[in-house]
C-alpha cells in the first residue's frame, strides 16, 4: 500500500486497485482498461525509477535527467505491440509521469523526439481514461504550449515515424480538435487549418472558394505569396501531406492491422474536422479538390472484407462533405436550395456539352435533368467520351484544374476515375429527411450485432467507432438532432441486444427429432409463438415507398407462466413494444454444448438468433377473441379468459418494405420464420416514442429564436443570450371594436407614449397596436 501511494500523484482522481492476496498466485498482466493490482505496481520495473525521479511519494527525488525520458520511451513506449504500449502507459499515468516529469521539464529548445512523443502518448492515455488534461498545461510552462504544438506537427521532420507513432500523433490531433473550447488549444490548432492552406488548391477551385466572401479576398491579399519560415510552411503543408499519406496507405495491396488502424484514425479525424464549422470552412475544399471520396472508393483497401469500418467511416465523411450549409456564413441550406444548386450545375454542364462536346454528348444536351439522377444514367451519357475528352470535360466544368494547375495530388488518367468524378459530382443524393423517415425505429439483427456501431461493454476507447460525437459545437439544429437520434437509437439497441441474448440463452434452443427448433429452458420475458400472420398492408402514402401501415397478429400460450410472471404478461396493453425472433438451434436435443467462455456462448450464431424484428401492440384478445382491457357496462375492465392470447400489432413499415425488397432478391421471407416473442420491462422500453419524437422534429421546421440559435450550436458569446442583452420583442394585436374612439384608447394607456402611424392625428377605430 505504501508503494502504491508513492506511485500516485496528488490532485488527481484515485484509480481502483485490486488486492491480490493469494499466495503463489500468478502475477496478473496489466490490462488496457487501467485496472491494476498492488502486486503489479510493486513488482514492476518502473516503480523504483518513478520513486527516484518523479513520484510525489518518493523521499528524495533526483535531479532531472533527459536520459531517463529517452530510456523510458525506448523500453516502455516504443514498439509494435499496441496493447503492451497501452499497458505501460497506464502504469506511467498512474505515477503522474506527464505532470511531474515530462511537462514540468519541457523546454522546446532542448526537447527531443522521444520527449515530445512521450507527452503525446501520455495525453492520449489521459483522454482515454477521461481524466482532465489541459489544466496541467496551464498551471506550469503555459508559455511553451504553442511551441509544443508546433513540435507535435513537425514530428515527421524530426525522425522517420513508425506506424504506431503516426497513430499516436493522429489520435492526439483528434483529442486536440475535440477541445476547441479551450482558448489556448483553439489558437494553436486553428493555425494549421487556416487560409494559407489553400495554397495547395488548384487554381479553379481556389477562385471558386475565395470568391465566396469579400472578407476572404481581403485576408488573402494580406498574406505573403510563400511561407516565410519553416514553421509557417509546416502549418500550410501538414494536412495536405496527411491526406496524401493516408491515401497512399489505403492504396496498399495488403494492409496489416496497424496500417488499417492508422487509416481508421485518420478518417475519424477527417470526420471531426468536417463536422465543426471553424475547421470545416478551410478543410473541406482540400478534400473536394483532391476528389477524396472517389480516391477512397477506388482504393485497394475499400473492397476488402475487413474494410467494413473504413466503408462506414467514408459514408460519414461523404455525408458531412455534402452537408447543406454555407461554409463561410454558417447558414443552413434548405433541401430546395440544395436542389436548385444541383439543377444549376446540370444546366451549366449541358451548356458546355452543347458548346464543346456536341458530337459525343448530343444526348446529354437534350436530356432532362432527371437523366442525371442515377449513376447508370450519367455513365450512359459519358460512354462515348475518350479519356482525353473526359479530362477536358472535367476541366471545363472546373471539377479539375488543368494539368499544369493540379491540386497537391496528381489525377489518375483513367476513364474509370474521371467518370467516377463526374458521377460523384452530379448524382442525385437522397434527401436526409427521407432517409431518416425510411429508417426502421426497431433494431434488426444487422444493427444489433454490428460491433462497429454498437460495441461491447468492455470498450475502452482503443478502437474507432463509426458513431457521431456529441461535442459543444454543431453545424445546424438538424445536425444536432440527427446525432442525438443516431446515438440514442444505438444506445437502446445495445440494451435490447443484451436482453435478447440473455433470454435466448436461458431458453436453451435445441433441434427436435423432426428438425424444428424447440426451447428446453425457461425465461419469464419470452414465450414461443404458436401462430403469426400479417393481416393488413396499406398502400403507401403519396410520395413514399413504404406501406402506410402493416398490421399482424401474434398468438401465444401463457399457460407456462404463473403468479407474478403471468400478471406481467397480462399487463401488456396498447403501445407496448414487443420483439419477434427467428431462432434456429445449433445443437441437437441430446448434445452437450462445448465448454467456452461466456462471451463466446453469447454469440448470436452460437445462440441461433437469425432474425429480429420489433412491433407495437394495438390491442390484446383472449381465447374468445374478446378485447382485454375493454370497459364493460358496469364500469369494470374485461380481464380475459383462458391461456391463449392474441396480440394485434403494428409492424415497422420501413423494415417491412426492406424485407419485401430482400424477398424479391431471393432471400428468406422473414415474416414466416418467427418462433419466439420477447418482451422487455416497461420502464426500459420507451425508446420508440423518444426516437419517433426526434424524427418528427427533424421532419418539421425548427423554430428557435435568433438570440438563442448561435449559442445553441456552440458559437458566439453565451452572455448575448441573457435577458439584459436580448432586445425586447415587438408584437402586433388587432383590437377590433375594443376602443370607442381615440380618446378612449389614450385613456386606457395613461402612462404610455402613443405614436400614430399614418397622416391622421386622431385615427378612428378599429385600432391595431404594436407593443
């Protein structure tokens, strides 16, 4: 315990330490989650070094020695084993290595690569553990913060970095750009995403971007033609070079796990930069100019089976790159404005095609704009163009610069690449509101077991997730609601997944002699389905693809349940949410399952869970088909008779449409496979109502006062929203015949000044008053 206290610093949240008192027990390895035992700390080789140089509990600390940092970095923080490096960082963080030794003795004139990278890795560890970090930098050596950030961005020029070091550097940038609320950090970070970075744009793209604002033009005129110092050059070149390095990694024929992790971290950083207005306005033109989306989709790594997370992250980048907002003014664009811009671009394309490509693109010049809606339609128009003519077309519409004026990345001269650029530019994108409207509110098996979207409980921040982040800044109100919708949907999905796994595990599904699945166990929250039928499918509403309503009936037998459990099932009423499962057992009736860990035992394939669908109860019938809960003539509620219950439910129309589309493509008819009905606790089962409310808000118009709008999105001065700063509103009221004449009106407001609008000095009623 004494050694443990010596390793801990002061003014820090205490970490949990597990005692290991068993004699002869094997020493436990330090886990990535930060759970340490006293024995781990006492016996570790870092403990004597920490007590000698930086641990606050040490009796006499030795003088600062830069060689110690080099030694610790070489032996503890460098290598190819990422988990081992993280476990060593946990021990160093436990001894306050960052605040008591690294940052305390930081001097930009003497700092080495190992010193800077050690600080980077320890900052990342603090962020992973959720420990406040930036106060350490402000308390001591605050004057060196800017110099330290410059050195972090210049790490690649100090030494050839390993892939693990690149991952740490990118993760540090993710953490920094998530902390822009700190003024000092914001000042340091925004220097690397500013106007000088546009020197890397092609001339045509630059003219388009700089012409959006007179302020930008004035600021550009004041900038020198070239970077004056190496530091300024690094600030201009860093992100273009990072994009270039990322694309080179993504285009490798074979991608090892570390390279893939590096690519995923880079994409996470790009999503963060696009989803914040201060960084988006300068970073987005870089991605658009180098045709980032097209390059990623045509890369070697994109189509690999293990590239699923990369594909999900690229979808997020594409969503935010095309997000409807004015990057310079921060004004949200309506769907109509986005559509008008697209039609103007197509009209411009047709005019150029008629003028310069009349022979090859005759069909395009006379075609309606709707012919450019789909990828297939665009490629059909372009099929007669050669590579040279495709390149000329891209230059004419200013998607690409001329060969002498390209962006910081050369353009591949292939027909596929050039065609994909035009497809990405002119293809019609689905309306965001329509996509949300077509999204099922109940989770299906695909979402339930997608670990990139819904991670397991032991997630500690080591992996990248394809999830939106809730920061202090948002692009628009719709962006704020959309992130909340997705996160709440996935949070409820996690809880549903755990409940379903627990229920099916208890039921112990087995294969009977006739090949059907039977349940040999028991669970109070589930019952086998006797009969399931879809009873009604309404035609879609005008402008929609999904049915207006899908109704079904579920018949179950409640005889296995008694007392309290039976009462819970009898309480199911209108608006309660139930889940329909298709379970196909993996083991025969007499088989004994193999010994395995609980995690492996809870795998959906091991449990036999094939399909999951949700539904909402409309009414409940008993054996005699009488409605339970209906009020009788004497005022009492009908409680039902017998053990059979029939639930008339409403299915998710969006999910039903997806299932029918899959059925046409030759897949199973999901609605004929359900054999298990699962319910959840009522207090935990309100997710559908919450998601429906958020979706309805997104579908309508947002009415937020002007004085609150910017503050709500995380911009501007919070003090401007106080009652003293907000101007008094004005409003008009028509009083009809409330006042007899002007004298009567004036007598009703004796202490107020009346101003008459119009030529008459004493106007006659009726009056309209503006307060």
